[in-house]
C-alpha cells in the first residue's frame, strides 16, 4: 500500500473495507508499517494436564494457537506477535518457548514467574537463555506489587540484571508502589498493560487519569494500547466501534506518555469479549493515523523493539 494512500484513511472507512485494504502481503511490503502485536495468548486445554486459565465455563476455553491468531490478524498485515503468558505454572513458560520454535510469527515471549518464589532467580536465568524470552508479567491477583514489596523489588532488579522487561497488569498499574518500583529500578523497562485498566474505557475517571499521569512521569514506563474494547460497559461482543467514544481515554494516554512510549497490543483472544480483532485493529489504526506516519511506525513496532527487544525472525 502506498504511504500516501495509507495516510489518507479516515474515520469514515468501514471496518470491512479496512480488512480488505490490509489483506495482501504485497501491500504490506510496499510501504505499510511493520506491525508487532505485543499481546496475544496461546493455550491448549486439550493437553493432558489441561490449563489453569481460562476456566472451563469461559467462552475462551478452547484451543488457541498461532494459526488461529493469524487468521484474524494477517488480513490487516499483522503477522508477528509477542506472546504474554497467563498461566502461573512455571513449565508453561517452556511450553510457549517450545511452541515458538515451530512458529516464526512469535518474535518474543513475556513469561509468568512469581518473584516470591525461592526459585525465581534460577527460573529467570533458565528462561532468559532463550532469546525469545523477553520479559515477565506480574498480574494482580497472582503477584501484587503492593504486597511484600521488598521481594517484588528484588525480583524487579533481577529482571533488569538479565536485560528483561516487566509487564504490569490489573490494579498493579494504579498503585503508588508501581511508581516506586519504576523509580527504584530505573534501568528496568516497564510496560503497563491494557491502558492501565480503566473502569470504563469510554469514560475515563479522575482517579485513573491521575494514576496514569504519575506513572508517565517515570521515563522507563511505557503504555500498551490494548483491551480498549473489553473495558466498556457493554454486552459481550458489542463494544462501540466509533473511535470518538474512546477518544478521551486515548487522548489522556497520548498526552501523558507521548509518541515514544505507546505500544500496540490486541489482547487476543480475550479481546473477543469486547469486539472482533477487526474492530480492535481499526480503532487503534484510525487513532494513530491521525498522528502521522512516524508516530505509527513507532507505535506499531519501533517502541516495542526498544522495550521488548523482540527478535527479527523474517530471515
């Protein structure tokens, strides 16, 4: 796709039309930005051991593997991803790394390791030996940064020593200890998942805005634009498709973090709770297109390369 044509896409473009615009590899090679989806989940409940997440009564409880993601993402020119582990089982980190060996679309993996585990440092060292292991996520409810902060801080320093990044999810993004963690380990690259988990992505409240502004004051903290459609007070699968509905939330994050600290992520397949991948892509694409071509390149891949150190596997 020619750059001029890409920049001329407007909010009036239909979702279905955008899907066809990004359908061919030829278009992607001809000037459209390279895109890294930095938040996908892969799992297989049919394994003998099953999975700890998602629960069996969830619509997400099905086998979800890279070909399934590529089926919904590749029509938009998105063919590379950083996987984020939702399972707290240590060996499931190895399961994803083994999967990644066979799936070149996986260019990075954010694992799940508990800093309070006596084997944390040994596990970090073990998995960091694989170049695709790029970081660790601490999800509230499993690892809360405001509980046992000394051990959490020690774990953060271990991650920094191994040149890994840290994803923070859930209420971890809104506590004073998250700011403290970023301040005390300034060489640790931190990513706030899912917009910092606003109560409603269509109506940002003052408490969330203040928390995000405090985080943005720390230069090592980055914002992942993911879970936009899931954070709406709407029935499942019926999140709004109009960009202006989300503009107040996105504008606040843009003003706080700026062009160099925005990162694209879909949160697929969890995003299906709000809307199909096409809608997720369309909302993000329309907003960043307003900021210009350079901003889009940073948002889609360059910022993620700096933070995640994802591996170029195209060769």
